[in-house]
C-alpha cells in the first residue's frame, strides 16, 4: 500500500524546491579553476561523507525499534536493501548518478541559473509520464492537463522574456534535459522501493553517493592528472563543493521523502516552483535582473500549481466520500 500523506509530502517538496533553486547559483559561483568534472567528483564524495553518520544513526534507531517492536515495516527498512532487486536498484542508481551530476553542472555552466531551472522543469512532464508508465499511476484530469500546459507557458514567458529569446536556448539546456530524463526515470524505479518499505531516503542518498563518488574518482584518476584534483584541495576552493554537497544531499533527502509520501506526478508538479526560487536566489546572490516578464511568468506558475494540486485534493476527497 502506498505511503500517502499529502501534507508531509507538500512540506518536504517545498523544502526541496528551495534547496534545488540554489544549486545552479552555487555551481555558477565557483571559481573557474574548479572544472565541472572535479566539482562533480568532490561534491559526490562530500555528500557520502556528510550522510555517513546519518546513515549510521538511522540504522541504530531501526535496530533498537526491532528489539522493542515486532513490526514488519521496520524489519524491512533495516534489511530490505539486501534483497537482490534492491541491490540491483542501488547499483543502478549509483551508476546513473555518477553521470547525472556532471551533466547538470556542465549544463548549469552553459545555460545560466534561470535557464537551467527552466530546463529542469521538463521533469514535470517526464514525471507524469514515468508515473503512468512505470508505476501505474492514474492519468491526470483534463483540468490538470490544461494547467500543466499553462504552467509550462508561464515558465517560457518568464525565462524567454515574452518569447523574445525563444530561439536563443543553448546546448546547456539540451544537456540538462537529457539529465532530467535519466534521473526522473531512475526516481520512478526508486519510488517503487520506497513504496515497498524496503529502502529509505537516507540509505539511498548515502549508498548512491558512495558508488557515484567512487566511480567519478576512479574515472578522474584514469583520464586526468592527479595534480588537477590536488590543486582544488584548499579551503577557499573546497568550500564550494562542500556547500553544494550540503545543498544537493539534503535536497535529495527531502525529495526522496517527498516521493515516499506523494505520487511522482504530483511531486513533479510541486518541483515546478524551482525556477522561481532560482530567479530570486540568482537576483540576490549573482545580481541577475528580475523583469516584468519574470513576474508575469511567476504569477502564472503559482496559479497553475495551485489549481493542479487543488484538483488532486478534490479527487481524493470524492473517492473517500
């Protein structure tokens, strides 16, 4: 049975939106000496280090709960990752996310903060399709389809300045879209593990970054000189991948928590707010300008998300009555 709790999912989703909105800004703020591959490698390793104690604390709590409570769900969360299907899932996630962060950081560099956020919103459509194809989630209503289209329209108005820059999208946007397709489909399979209560968000974040960090580091040592990696091991440089690791790691944790409470399609709709947070953060931190078109697009996006989520809630109330 699906672990469904709209309020908890919404809260976790909003936190995720804020954290993801910062990621392009952090990436673009780093010094030029830190190239995309080095940045991706160190960030993944930092995420594994940060989540190692959280992983241990969670396992300690689960072991104590098993001693005091006879609960199948707790036992499943404690040892479910050992099942062959979950080992395959976790290894697949580790491989995929040794590629995705690199693609995203290269895309951020080429597309800029706000355009990167727009490209990330292709996740809304891909998430809805993934939920329907892989997780047997029900189709959205005509009203929801309509406001999904309006939502995308609002994003294009905001990012392309009233379509005046529509044909200026660069290769960075395409790279980000490819990354979105890869990680959204992977998230769909990850959610199936959450629904079975066999893996937890902390387990996934830690294990995936141990694997992806190891793969990235090994690849770096094979194809690049070690001096390039050693060069950035100074406090003034390491602070950037460390901050990105904190942001990215906890955004993953809250995103996976969102998936454990909500359908992937609905979670993807909530993530539509990230261009708004990216625009605000890039204005505050990078000094990017927010125009009238940004404000118009933001208004359209907020109204669209409200209508889509409201329609979902109405459907649930009708079924329960």
